[in-house]
C-alpha cells in the first residue's frame, strides 16, 4: 500500500452503515418517488394517449436549439473549470497513486470539454468559469485529504448539474453527450470518495450536492 | 434404338410434334391456373397449411422503455435474492447486496410510477428475455447443471460479485442508452438520475472485487488479456454502451469458462405494451 493513500478498505468490507442510513435510504426512495410525482403535470397531457397516438408524436430534434447552446456553453465552462482545478491539485504534493487518479480525472474533464466544444461549435467559450474557479480553487491547493474530498464534491456537483441540464435540453445529440458524462462522473465521485476515506455506503452512493447554476447576465 | 423410334410414322403427328403438343398442353394448363381466381391471398402452397397468426406489433414508446427499465431492476433484484438464498454472497458483501436490492426496489417503484402517469401498465417482474436466456445460463455456470454436464463453479463468490458488477454496468448502460429514445427532457432527467445510481453501484463493486487502488482504472493494458475481465470503477472515459461479457464458472477440459454476453437492451429485450408478467 502506498503511503500517500488514505486508509481505505474495499467498499464492501468497510460497509458499516451509519444508524441514520435507514432514514437516508427512505429519503432516497422518497426522492425518487417525488421525482416521479414532479413529472405529473408535464406528463399529464400524455397520460391518456393511446399507443396509436404515441406513434405520431414528432421526433425530438437532433441538433441543439439556441437555448440548448446557452446551457451547453455553461456545461463546457464547468468542465474546463474542473480541469483547471485538477491542474491546481496536480501542482501540489500528491502521492503517486492519488496523482495518477487526479490526472486521469483531469484528462476526462478535458475530453468532455472538447466533446462539448464540438457540439457547440464556434461559440464554445473554451475557458473556465472565472467565478466558479475563484470560488473553488482554494480547496484544490491544500493537503491531499482535502483535495480528494473537494474532488469528490466537485464530481457530485457536476453530476447534479448535467442531470439538471438533461431535464431542459431538447437536442438529442447533446443529451447523449451529457448522459455519457454523467455516468462517468458518478464513477469519478466514487473513486475520489474512496481516496478520501469513505466510511460507509452512503459516502459512495448518495449525492446531495447542489447543481451548479450559470451566472446571471 | 428406342421404342419411340420404332413407332410407324403417322401423317401429321410425328415424334417431334408429339413432344411439342405435350409441352403446349403443360404451358396452357399453367397459364390457366395462374389466371384463374383463388380464395387465398397468400402464396400458393402444396398441401394443407395451417392459418398463420400475425405477431403483435411492438411500438417502442416512452412506456415501453420505462417498462423495460423496470424489468431490468426486477432482474437485478431477483438475481441478488437468489444469490443470497443460495448462500453464495461473500459475507463482507451481504450488506452491500441488501442495500442494492433496496435501491433497485426504489428505482423500480419510481420508474413504474412514471409508466402509470403515462397511461401504461406497470411491469413488476424480471425482464422476460433475460429471465429466459441470460439468468439461467449464469445460474448453470455457478451452481452447475447435471443435464448439460456443467460442473459447479470453482469459486461461486467470485462469480456472484462479477455477475453483480456486470448487472450494475448493464443497468447504467440501459438508462444511458434510453436517453436519446425518450421523447421529453423530463423523462431523460429521471432516467439518468437512476443511471447515475447504477454507475455508482458498479464502481463500489469494482473496488470490492479488484481492490484499491488496482480497481480504480486500468493503468496499463496487460500483454495478455485476462481470462476473467477485470472490474474497474472507472472502466472508460465516457459512459460506454458497448455491452460486456460475463466470464464465470468452472474451467472446462480445455481451460475455458462460461461466457455470457450482456448487450445493451435492444428490440428483443424491450418489454412491449402487449407483454405482461
């Protein structure tokens, strides 16, 4: 075991779930039911549709709309912010294993930004969100334990952010990109939580991080 | 000399004319038969054919996709429960498996609530195709199958965890693959919220199976591909839709284990409106 690694046993072996887990799990379940319930108004008009009617609906657009592009620009800036933050982390004295993980995650965010850039076209910002960068940069320049904890929190925030965007964006191509990013960033969050010394399953599985929001104006 | 050649020549109908007349007769009968009326609209058959029944028409809609998702949640629940009842879940993973069962149950309820809101019938059992083909193959490889001469696994606990990992990756792939097929953004958001949970499940299992830090991701491709695929928490840069192959069970006489393909759901795995538990 490398000395830079926090003491993290394999997930199942260390699964001493806290006493509040039952409540948290019920809340998670309730959240999912609530999510379903929140869709009732928007789906109510579709509720009575017969199978024949369903086949005549208009296919969703493939290309992003102008409104989609605005959100995608925000998503790309968020990804470039993440890349920049991990670069800050890599400039510190991380141990070899942690540095390897952080570099891999940094490269992934760069790949996401590039893919979003291709989707957006010439109006892609190509730069981090300055306000977000200034807000978070301090957390990525400290000691190793705080950096991996900040990384896990950032990945959870990005998952929440892209999930919110998927609830708004209409273009199918953009939705496919965001979905594949969400799946990968959820996995980043688990690995970084492990490096941060996750103590129970909730530390790996629950995501109560708020979504990032585009700056107004 | 043949008998025909021995026939006396008759005026008007010689041997060549005889064959011509015969051919003309056959052609005439064929034309008449083809032009005649028929009671059957189908292709002409020889003998008596039974009346065929058309297969039901399956239209892929939001309801079908969500019912499919619910069926995959129930497949995972069934597999986990079967493994727990068989006592082949490693003791250190029992709590994790119980947690995952609870999560999949919550997912199934949420997805079926959406099905109901859309006017569909909730689907509350395992995916029919997986239950018919994939799961029996997995169970036979782990516990053995006397009928086919398949020996029980040399390490059922290893196999159960690898199957669990594959199922969780499969579930995440399912929700991700449905994103471009779902018709409205609200449903896409709901689907990826659950896909995110499944991806986390798979990552947690990868850490349990492969350990840390080796289970984080593949640092360098091995010279020889491993006989049993290695579970990684971050297997790819983007969420993949490539499907996977589960390799489980005892080695056979040539050193091969059972391979069970698990491809991202397609038309043959969807749970259509006309299907029920």
